[in-house]
């Protein structure tokens, strides 16, 4: 029985080992090299492979193309009209339909069109520019959100590894106590119930070590999907949770957050966009002035010049006499002034709708500013409390270790029970985990605050 107890923990330790919590390599495959990832490396990889950022960037690119199209809409356009009209003949040059110039009509013309007042109406371009700025700001929003997620997953691995190390230490303490109880039972100085308590403690720590190995595996999977193009577990991180950074003053942190917040920038640009949209909606009250220039052929023959005698007019209702030739290639121009008179209130409705959207954008800006202040305050308080507890947790860890050592000595001297030793071991393990969790908590809170202030 004693041999099995000594062998079983080693098997559990091997199964719960973080090194073995990885995807097994195929037979005869060369061993892959473990990649060491630092926090800046993880963030850079996440920005490269993060689908959230890529999706936001696509939206920004689409907004940029909208701005290009809005600017192009203010410039003259050139198009080619190619048309052939056949009209049923009726014995006259114009055919059945009086509106046509002949049985055969050819239209081959280049058309230049320009809305002259568009040079004064720049609202569409301003709206598109503001929309692009909003989309670009949302790329930064997605980037910051991804950074926070990477930080949490990165230090989630660190916390899981620290807990596994503490559990392994607790398992060694449990084995040491089991060895002491077995020796004292052989010497008649301890009851068999003490050995049973020690055995139960060893088995519990073995299960805890298995759970710790599983926690490491899950944490690495969570980070892997963010920093690798495919799932990869053969990597390690640099645990720098013990390097506590300085906490800036609260007013300074709040000022930096307001100055660098992409959420606030996006909300501000949304207000600008909505305000410009009101002006664009009011364009419906104004007239439009269009200029069209036509150059090409509009004739009964598909030719720049008719080289044989032809009818002068081509219309049966006019005097029909012949001319030596006809010049078909030429130009014409037209100007069109369109004045809105009545549209059943649709333009007024569009203006009211744009005004309501402007009001909504202003409310969103106000809420964004409030939420930013709340997030900065919450993150700052979280970091401040976590930092203040680190020293206390460190002291508690030392006291718990001293208590375990003294209780074990008292047990050897017959002055303490096995239950007291088991309780001291559990207390020491909880204190170690609490201290490591406190370090990780402060690092996550500090980096979250630095993300909000634009310093990370």
C-alpha cells in the first residue's frame, strides 16, 4: 500500500504537468520548438490576427470609398450615348412618328453633365469625411478592447501556472506529512486515523494538481485563438506579474483618458456627421441647376458628313429641298433649372429626421463621456485596492507558512493533532494562491487603466 501511495502521486503529477497539457505530436515527428511570448508580442500578434480589428478596418475602408464617391459626385461626369431608333415609314421622310427625324435615327454622342450648385454644396463630402473618422475611431476602439482581452487571457495563464506551482508545493507538503504520520504510526506515536487523514490530503492535492493543469490548458487555448492563425499550444509566456508598476494620480489618468479615448472621438465625429446631415437634408428646399453638353452625331445617317445630296430638314412637314451635303457631327448644350414647389412635406420630414439624429448623437456623446469617466474611476479604484492588498497578502503568506511549520513541529512533539496540520496546510495553500492572484489582479487592473489612458 505504501509503495502504491508513493507511485500514484508521481503519475498524477505527470498528468497534471503543464508541459504535457499540449496537443501530442504525431509519431516519428520532430519535436517542435516552444515559442516564448511576451505581453507586447501577444498584443502585436492579436492585432495582426484579430478578426475584430480586421472587420472594423473594412468598415473604415468602406467609409473612405464613400468619401471618394461623394467628392466625385461634385465633379463633371462624362458618358457616351449610343442609340439607334427605327421608325415605321409612311411615305414621308420622318416616318410614322412625327417626333423622330426620319425612319433611321443614329445617336452617337459624348455627354458632359455637371450640377453647378454642387461646388457650393459640400455637405455630402463633410458627412462622408465625418463617417470615415467615426469608422477609424472604431478601429481604435476594437484595438483597445482586444488589448484588454489579451491582457486578461495572458495573465490568466500566469495565474493558472502560479496556482499549479502552489498546488505542487501543497502536494509535497502533504506527502511530507504522510511520511511523518506513517513513521509515527510505526513507532506507536500516532493513530492510524492520522495516516488516513494524510492520505486523503495527498489524494485531494493530486486532484487539485490535475485541475490546475487543465486550467493552464484552457487559458492557453483562450489566448491561442487570439494570437495565432491556427490553434497552437506549444508556447510559453513570460510571467512578470511580480513587477508592479506605478499608479498615476487619478486626475492625470482621467485627463489622459479623455484626451486619447477612441470612444469619445467616435462619438464626437458622430455628432459632426449628424450635424452635417441636417444641412444636406435642407438641400431639398433649394433649386438645382444642371448643365449638359452634347457632342456627336444625331442624324439619319451614321456618318460625320453626308457626302451626297440629301434633304435639308428631314421632316415631311417642312419644305423638302435638297442640299449638296449635310454636316452631322456637332454639339449642343442645355441648362436645366429645377425649382422644388411641392413634395407633400417629405423634405421637411427629412430635415426633422436629421435633427433628431443630431440630438441622438449628442446624447450618445454625453453617455460616452459619462461611461468613460465611470470606467476610468472603476479601473483606478480596482488597481488602487489591489496594490494596497499586495503587501498584506505577502505578509499573510509568510504567516501561513510559519504557522504550517510550527504546527508540524508541534505535531511531531505530540502537541498538535493531524487535523490542525491539515488545516494549516490548507491555509498556507490558500494564502499563496491569494497572494499570486493579488499580483495578477493588480497587473490586469493597471494595464486596463493604461489602456484607457492610451499608455499601453
